[in-house]
């Protein structure tokens, strides 16, 4: 494993030292781009309501990725019984007392919260914000820094007309291109689709294949470290984001923070002395 | 509600603007104290393994606070059935297909991860680190910035002999005292106990009552915004943290970030212009 990263449990890694310092420095760059776009920062909670995700048909499209946030029944006797009788088996698992009703999901993507934040609002000009969140996606297998159950995502999000969103995405992509050229990272932009469950039976997947809305910045031909996403009116419809009565589009650029760390280590080695220097330009 | 804070769902708040800026500035102060103590920073994952918490009798002591991280069975047919048949009821809840076996909990306290990180290690001198994490505690009721299902905690943690931990806690408490005096916050240190379930029947609670190990920094006589905790050998025993074959003690100082924001607004008003200025001193 890479120095400065340690596995705490399946899919769960900790970082410290030069890796964490690099994370801070990269995030400062992404934040400076947000500032150039006059995008204020938001910190969102890390659970999303089931009813918000359900509007997006999330549970049909991505059931394999979901992690629910489940608490025990508040009934005093139930809690007493659990406190006394719960049993952790040799494989480290524990049975919940009953099939629970769940109301929340651990956030699968940082930008979803932005549409909740702005639900029902009218915007007379493009609304651009940034947020960083801890995201959670269940996977069939995990790789440290590259495919984690829990990972960090920095996003810059734009809500506006279709043209405004496309202009935003093109500008964001330019900033990234300049930066990765300066660093000398071996990356290419590639058309991509979201990781749908059972994709061939999902009209959303077929739609994305026919009319690409997602571009991934792929490192060494194998690892997407950032993506641009044109959501069209998908979130605007679900959360009534409008201008002059017309539903708005949205789009985002997302940075998978741990994957950038992995790309650095794979490109330049583990010794931070050998990493290319970069700093936030004075804007 | 306070400007810059918004409720996304029960117990879940977002912040932006001056409040988020204040959070960054306060965290820079707490981080500077960590630097003065030569404490490197760690970023930990935000789930803890059931088997790690079980060693601490967590499920007997705090079942009412727990939120489990629950994914669906990976079986393709099960996922297909869920994707097709799940139903979100009018109250925004959804039934999981069966009583699941769970392996992880959403982190209830930032420092627990430190003992997992260092499990089985021997320390020849005090080991002091800092971390900031998103913590999760289910409560009977919620108040924005003050009692949230999800909240942010900055901690500085010391693993060492009993004397080393006590020295660390006293020094940390002095730093806090100097800072709150400079700010003019109305706070007092008070003896406290952890929020045990069914406390009168829990020997751990009775032990804490007899021999106080927790001090809370209480704002306006009602809101704990920080605490010092002397864990004795509780974590050292559970995670085999030793020196010369002897189990070590541990202790931490923890800052409830959103509660500091609330204390600022309640003390000095909503207008950031009226907040006392402070900055990280040159160390």
C-alpha cells in the first residue's frame, strides 16, 4: 500500500502526511477555480432523504450503489432488548432486530444536495456554487484511493440555461486541461455513462449512450479522476429550478480527490520531493 | 433560522457564507494548537466496523445513538426485485427487503478511528494527532447547529501514560481558556458524563459519576461546545496500545464545530461585522 494510506476496514481508507497535504493543495486549486467563477462554498449534510432521491428514480437506477442510514426503533424496550441481546458474529456482522423502514441514504454524490438547497427557487442568472462532500458508493470490490466505499468529492455546480451550463462546463474543462498539462499527468477526456444497474434495460442508460452528457478525465487509460456532467433538466424538473417559468438545466464538474492522489503517486512516485510543484495563482 | 444555515431534512443542516467562513477560521485556530503540539493531521473514513465498536461495548452503552450503514444484498435477482418493487410511502420512508446483517456504523466520534489506525502499536513517547470528522448521533429531537444527526467534530488526541495524557489535557484546556477569554464567550468548564443509554443500570456511567473523566466547556449554561476526555486505558486495552509492555492511556479534546457557530451567533449576533476578530498567531 502507498505510504500515508491505511485500510481500516473493507473499502475504508485513512490518509495522512504528504498524501493529505497534497489533497489540501489540490483542493485549494479547485477552490480557486470556484472563486474565479464567483461560486460561493456550501457545506452540505452527508445524508440525503429517500424522498429526494426517489424523485430521481435513484433506487431503480443505482440500487447496487446505495448505502442506507439506519437507526434503531426509538422504543425504550426495543433499545433495551438490543443493548442486551445483540450478537456480533465471527465475521464481524450483526443482525438488526427487524426489517427497518429507512428515510435516509448516505450521500452518493456531492452535488445532489445543491438541488435540495435551492428547491423551488427562480434564478435570473447562472447560479454557480462549490461544495466538497464525503460520498458513499457500495461496490463489488475496492482498491485503496481508487475505488472506495467512502471517498471525497469536490464539485463545482452550475444551474442555468442549457447554453449557460454548456459554457460553464467548457470553461471548467479548459481550467482542468491547463492544470493537467502543467502537471504532466497522462490523461484524456472520454465520453462515459453513469454506472447504471442493469444498464441495457434502463432507458436512461440508452439515452446517455445515444446523446452523451458525461465526459470523464481518464488517467493512464484506466482511472476517471474528474468528470463533467450535463444533467439537462433532470434536476431542474425534480426540484423546480426555474427562470421566467422555464425549467433550468444544471451541470457539474466533479473531482474524485483520492483518485488524484493515486494519479500523482502512480505518475511521480511516493516521494513528495519528486512531485511537480503547483500553486494557486493570484487571481 | 440563522442566516447561512438551512435544514435539508430532519436533523440535517447545510451551512454557507459567513457561518462557513467562521467554521474555517475556528478550525484554523484548533489546527494551530495541534501544530504547536506537533500533532500531524489524519483524515479517517466515516464508517467504523461493528467489530471495532463492539470491543468498546458501544452497542450496550449507546444503542440509541447508533446509525448503521446498510447496503442491499449483492445478489443480482434481489437487486432487480428491489429496483422494481421498492415503494416510498407518503412519510418518505422505504422498507428494506429483509432484516439485513450490518457490518458498519456511521462514525459517532472522530477519535475512535485513531485507535483503529494505531492498533497493536507500541509508542515510546506520547503520540498526539489531530483529525476532523463528520459524526453521526441519532437523537430524540434536533436543533440546527446545536443538536444535529450529522455534525462536525475537530479533535486532538493523545495516546500516552496516564500522566502524559493528563498533562496534554491540561495544556489543551489552557489554550481553550485563553482563546475564549480573548473572544469574550460566556463559558464554564463543568464535569460531565457520556450520554449513556439507561445510565443507572450501566456500570460505566456509575464509574464516570464516581470518578469524573469528562469536562465540558458549557456555553451560556446550556450548550457544550467542547470537551476534554480522559479515557484511561479504555481504548488502550481494546486496541493494544502499549509502551514497554504496559497498556497506555488516551485522552482527547473535542470541538463541536457547529455549536461554536451557534455560540458566536448567540453571543455576538448574526452580522459577521460584529463578531470579534481573531487570527492564528505566528508560532
